[in-house]
């Protein structure tokens, strides 16, 4: 009879939402398979059926308390199509953009400073009692305060545009329901120079870490992949609106400037029996070769340029590391994420100085349609919202492909690569298992969004031998 060890890890691992990792070993204790399972049922697409379409921008935010603005805006953009609002007023579009850049800013900062920095500052194998945000606050108090203040600023931008910091109501089908007052603008502008300074510093932290550890990070959970994102008509990064571009690992375009209303002709989803999260892929390549990455790494790879000067300079430095080819290093997500933080704050500064935000022309409508698709570049990557509405104004179909779902296959590959490289034939320690979590955290997964679930989903790591015996288990 085999001996079974059970180890419990606490506290909860540093991701938004949780899942389970299973690692299989052969007779020589070599890793043969590692999978990230999402074990919670996904149901939100059914919850919204039968509800009036104008509720969607508010209802779907309840998927998540971390990135509600992304769902708010994606649903609003889909409903713009339904009500025939093909072009918003300048005030409406710019207010939504300001809201979105505030969301990008606060979410990226939260992830980097609060969830990721302990690994980077203390090391993947460091003492778990120190490797957390409290440890960062003790040893690097200025950095911890900076992270808190940057996130607070992003939340204030959201409050000024959406009405509330969490689950706001600012975006409605066809536009917005409030503009930005002069007093709101001036309060935010008071802090803008400090926020830009801090953002420059955040890019430097991520850049320096990546460059200094480049050799080891190049192998850590990395692999060649396709990349997908929205892109502006001129090839610039655009986190709010654009057409779809997909490139391969060498930078060749798979498709470009695809109208996302037709996404279903280009993207399909595969179901696997061991996860409730689907596996999207590019139809023309099929499920074996067509999977792709989304999020900051993909966006920096797909963009020809960034239209804010400091972020563009940072992008060029990022691109130089791989001599202009796509960067396929999983841990480079963090550097790309901080480039987007700098881009977001530059955009926020420019928008706050735009008088269109005080305009009063807020809503447009046109010819009513039966369905609409809304896409946005959420902090974690491309977010798809697709709805069908009947003549009674009720939603009869909803399909949501969230950022973390798009990254499902890449996250699984990262987990398997790290497990094979670091856990084969050795004693499994907390530090080694944290290596797996580090790879998952690079993607900043929001698993609650991806499964559209309510409640908590613990992360479990199970180590199973070739006979199916449980050798080690750690749950959070």
C-alpha cells in the first residue's frame, strides 16, 4: 500500500479567483503531465437570459469585483450596436476611455505591487512568511505605499466617470449618463505629475528585473505562441477600441483588421472534460496550433507602436530585447504590464485636459438590431461580449469569452513547462510549488470571471504517481 502525504498551504495564493493544479509523475518521478483545472461551474451566460438588454452593462459587472469596468464597457459596446449607436459622441467616447484607462491603471498596479512583487523582491523560493504584501510593506515601505496610492488614483478616475469605484453605472447603451465636472477634473489633475513619476519607476522596476534575470526567465514557463489583440486602424495599441489582429510566434500576421462583429468566423472554443473553462483557438489553424495569448504581452507584441511618447519609448526598449520579434517570455508579461500602466496614465493626463469631457451631448441611437458584439482590451486581455436580443427587448443569448479563458491553453503550457523543469525527480517543497503559481500569476488570471462563478474556488496542487496514488497535496 502506497504512502500518501497531505500538505495544506495557507494563506490563499496571490491570484484573483482560484483553481486546481494536478501533476502526474512516471516511475522515475519525472513529470509527465501538469494541468490547471478550473473546477467551478460557469453559469453567468444563462443568468442574464430573459433580462432587458439595457440592464446588461450593470448586471454583467457582478462577474467580478476586480475588473467590473471591463465587463461594464464591453457590454455597453455590444448594446451600442443593438441600439444602432455606431458612432458615439466625442464626450461619450472620451469619458468611457477615461474610465477604461483608470481601470487598466488600478488593476495592473494592484497585480504588480500587491500580488507579484513579493516573488520578484524576495525570490520564488523565499520564506512564505515573508513572501507576501505584508513582507513588502515591512522591507520596502515606500514601494508598498506607492502601490496603494497608484491604485487609489485609478479608482478615483473610475468613480468620477462611472459614478462608483466598483460596479458603476456610467456607461449606458448609446453613450454615458454623466460628464466630468471641472471640480472632478481638477482634483484628478492635482495628482497627475506624481502618478506619471511613479509609473516611470514601475516600468524601471519591471524592466530591470527582466533584463537582470533574462537568461533564467527566457526558459521559465516560456514557449512560442500566437498573440491576439485589438489594434487601431493605423496599427497603434488601442485598449478601448479597434479591430482584431493575430500574429504568430515570429510576428507574421495570421489575420489583421478583422471587424470584431464577425469574430465568430475567426475564433472557436473547445471544451475539455477536465475543466469548466473553455479553450479558444483561431479557426483557420485548428485547436492544436490555433491557441493564442492575450493581455499585456500580446498587446505589446501585436502593436506597431504606442501613441503616447513615454510608453512608446518603453515599448522600443522592450522590443529591442528580442530584436523586434515577438517576445514569448512568459515573465515578460510584467514588463509589458507596466508599459501599459505608463501608457494609461499618459492617456489619462491627455483626456483630463480635453474640454470634450465637459460636453453635454451624451447619448445617440439609431436603427435597432437583433444582436451586438462588444470587445475591449481588459487588463488581462481581449474580452468578448456577444448578445442576441428579441423584439421584447429581452436578452435571449449571451456568449462571453473573457481574457483568462483566452489564456487558458497558455497558462496550462506554462504550468506544464515549469513543473517539468523544476519538479521532476525532486522533493516537492512549498518553494517549488510556488514556481508553478509564479507562472500562473504572470497571466494575472481572473478565474472567477473565466468561469462566471459565484463564491470561492480554492487552489489545490496534487502530485500523483504513475499508479494513480496521491503523493502530495497542497490546498489554499
